[in-house]
DNA sequence: GGGCCGATTGTT
DNA sequence: ACAATCGGCCCG
C-alpha cells in the first residue's frame, strides 16, 4: 500500500535529470486543495530538460521566469505558456545547474497533457518555487510502485520545434492518460533508450 | 515600447 | 494544418 504522506528526499532529485525523469514514472503526485480535499495519482508521463540544450528554458541562463530551475532540487517550477496554460516541473540536479522534469500526465482523472493537468488540479504560479518535499502541504510527490522497465517507454519530447530532439520523454506503455502522439510507431522519428 | 515566439490544446 | 492568446525575452 502506498503511503501518500511521505516524500522523496532532496537527494532523489539531486541527480541527472534524465534518470530522475525515468524514476518518477509511477511516483505519486499529490495536491491538497483549499477545501482540504486531496487529489493524487501516479505520474504516467514526463520529460527531462537540462541546462545546455536550446529546447530548455534554462538554455539562456537564469532569467526571471526560469530562475527556480537554477535553485535547489525538489522544488516546483511553474511556467505559463501560449497565453493559456500553466505547466508543472520538478527542479533537479545540484543548485546552480538549471534543470527540471516536466510532469505531463497523471493517471488519476480523465485529462491528459501538462496544461490540462495544471488546470484540473488548480496548479499555477502560486506553486512556483514551493517545496515538493512537504507531505500534506499543497503539492508534493511521494514514492510509488516503480513499473518494470518493459512498461516504461522512452521517446522524443513533445512540442519541440527548433532544437535538436532528444529521447528524454518517458511514459507508461499503453496508459490512457498519456498525451500527445505515440511516437514509437507513429512513423516520424525513432524511439530510443536511456 | 515593439516584435517575435512558445516544454499547448482544440478545431478545421 | 492551423488558430487562439499573452507573458517572456531580446532589441533598441
């Protein structure tokens, strides 16, 4: 049985972002709302973003928007995109290095995609910079049952148009909440491992 | 202040 | 294939 009121320690996040992204699949995202009700569900899709690559917000250094990516690991980085949606990330690696994992889908509700996840769970700028290591406080992540490697698919990330694409997206094979095109087998680019 | 662009999503 | 929609970022 999963205990929703524990959390990963900072050391879990203070590692290579791609490793953290893979290991976060199956972990539980938890959200306590204003009325004290709690939403929770397993992370079924995420993506890694690291400092020295054009596709990352951190590529051009710690701007006001992405400065929390350069802070200590285990904290939330929330950004606003396309004039409509917020997206939630977990900061990774050592402080001073800009990196994070974008949480794209949770296997709890009918919605899919990072924008819809934040919309449905009322996640926004009020969470930017808060710790995800305090169980019971607004937003946190706790360990779950880690799926076997045969259930975790690795593919290119969604929505990257300019930069060179990297196989840094992970998702639970066949899960209905996974967003975007199912790249492996959808005929464009190839799958990869990691 | 102006102009361009986007880690999205839903519709054509 | 494309529009909606506006904050962030760069330039001047």
